């Protein structure tokens, strides 16, 4: 089998403190993977500078001149982690058989990348790095993060539990990802929607190597809100349910208030007033919820998400890797396939 071309994509925002170490460690890892004949010698590390205001880009650029394995991409302004990652993956997808995305602070264990590659060579298209424990996090970060996963699940968003953006994606999976053209990008929610053969690899997450987190509480909250509102119409449904609920309650209360009135225990005018407040409130919420349902439909339509993702397309040769990997392991065919992918680079 020809060795796959790997690109490791690293989004960086004001990471000058940690970058020299990160470059050295990732470069060392890539060398090892090449020496062990697991990845092609055309493999690269792509650093995406997400509009940093410090010396991050200078460091990346200088390295790329001295080291052919290091490549850089500079965004004109800060676009946010998810967008920076997508920019890197898009650029890398064109020239690689597989990509691995990892944060610049190397909190994720880079040794696991070897396992990602082994899984890829077994025929998996998406390999998730999943954190075993969250001991390196503060109690606050741990509980808010776990609360977030639970909330997302309740809202009907399919996420891989305890997986951040540390994952391997094959060229086919990346091509499918390109078809999701939404502006509010939440990769962790989209990647599971792609389908494909997926595997989990478990690891322990470490402390940040240096520098400070680029996700303070404010950004974390914004990120969760983004995640929920770009994937779920459950909040709208809750308004509708609340409206219907209060309307039903208003009817029951109406009867009760009428009873009170009948037995003469209330002031004149009170019954009709309180009953209409409840009833109108309930009706208004129901109406808002109903309008929301339609807005929800519009919102789903405007995303123009693809309706299917193709895994094997034997109609257009070359034969997809899966035909070969899943069925009888025909090395010769596998060679042809990897050969074809790599030739386009
Ligand atoms: N990052 C980015 N753009 C931003 C914020 C963060 O590219 O606007 C990068 C950052 O450089 C890092 C990754 O996203 O490589 C994750 O950020 P961080 O490690 O600070 O988040 P945490 O691990 O604390 O959640
Ligand atoms: Mg981090």
C-alpha cells in the first residue's frame, strides 16, 4: 500500500509562547511516522494563523522557510477557532489523503496521532480523539463542559461525548464536509452528521503547554449558544409547549375562578380580568411558538445542508478505498487507489 499523505492542521491565535515547542514536537512526530513508513514523506504540518496580534505568524513563516514539512496559512483577520480550522482543512484536503486537526497548545496527546493513522489505514474515514478523564481541567471548566454536552444531547444535537476538535478525517469525509455551506460553523455537530466509518481513540488531556486559554467564559458561553441555535429548533418548540401549557392551565383556572365567583368570594371584575390575562398570555405564547415553527423551517432550509453523503461511488472510477478495505483486502487495488489520490497532489 502506498503511504497516505497526512496533513496536521493547527489553528493558532496569539500562540507565540507555545508555538516553538508545538512546532518541534509535531515535527518530531511527523518524522517518526515517516520513518516507520506509516505516512508519505509528502506529509506536512499546516499552521493556520487566525489573525493573531502577536508574533505567531512570524514564527510560522520563518519555520516554513527553513523546514519543508511546515506550512502556514494566514487569515486576514480573526475568524474564530472553527473557521480557522475549516480554512486549514479546506486547504489541506486538496493535497492530502487524510488530515488531523489539533489545537496549538498540545493539550491533546500527540502520540495518539499514530493510532489515528493506524485506524485510517484499517479503513476508517473519521477517527475521534476522545478524552478519557478531565482531570487536567479546573472543576469549573469540567462541570461547564459536561453540562454543555448534556444540554446539547437534550436539545437533540448528536455530539461525540468528551471529544473536542482533535480528529482525523479522510479526503472523502472532508469533501463531504465542504458541502455544508453554513455560516455558523459548529464542526463538532456537523462531523457526526457526515456518516462514514468512524472510530474512537481514547487519551488523557494535559495542561496547556504555555500561554493562556483563548476560550474564556464569555467565549465558551457564546460557543455553546452557537452550537445549540445552529443545530436545534428545540428552544422554539419549548415556547410552543409553554404556550399550549398555559392556555390549558388558563382554562382550568377559568373554571376555578368561575366557581369562586359563584360562591361570591371575589371582588367584582376580578374573575374576568385574571382569566383573560392567563388565557391571552397562553394564546400569545402559542402563536409565537407557531410562528417560530415556520421560522425554524426557514432556518433549516437556508442552511442548504446536503441531504446525503456518498461513501462509495463505483460509478465513477477509481474505486473508493472502502470497496477494497471492507471486502477482500486486495493490496494491489489499494495501491492503485492510494496512488491515484497521491498523484493529484
Ligand atoms: N483559536 C483560534 N482562534 C480563536 C481562538 C482560539 O484559532 O479565535 C485556537 C487556539 O490558538 C488553540 C485552539 O483554538 O489552538 C483552542 O483554543 P484554547 O486552547 O485556548 O481553548 P481551550 O483548550 O482552553 O478550550
Ligand atoms: Mg487548549
